[in-house]
C-alpha cells in the first residue's frame, strides 16, 4: 500500500501544534499523531525557541516507512515507531 507521510502545523507562526499525518494514495487519512500526545513535545512550535522553526527542523526530522512500521527520527532527541495502519506508538526512545 502506497502512502505519503506529512509533517505539518495546525497554523502558521509560533505556538502551533505540529502533526504527523499518514495519507493513503487515494487521499484517505489513515492517522495523525500530534505534539500534544504522541510526538516529542520539543517538536512543538514556540515563541521561546528559534530552533523550533520549520526551517531549522527540516534537516533534523526524518520519517521513513519499512513494512508495517513508520519511523520518526528527531536528531539528538530520539525516535518513535508507529504502526503503519493504525498510527499507534509501537516504541519510543528519547536520547
């Protein structure tokens, strides 16, 4: 099954919740993970942290799929494994 995983924000600017959304090739959203629940809190956009800007994050956040696993790696912070079909967190490791 082909899919696209998108890392995006709920709004433009600071203090935005960030989301990781898995979308099937027909446009159906399979699941969404948020900085409020499943993702690392350090990924949330804030006024206080200039590093939280998407410009800086684009080189530090990596998402890959392997079989039934979607792996989110945030450099020097940790990684989270999601079940491809459900979005449930399979494992999480903070460095």
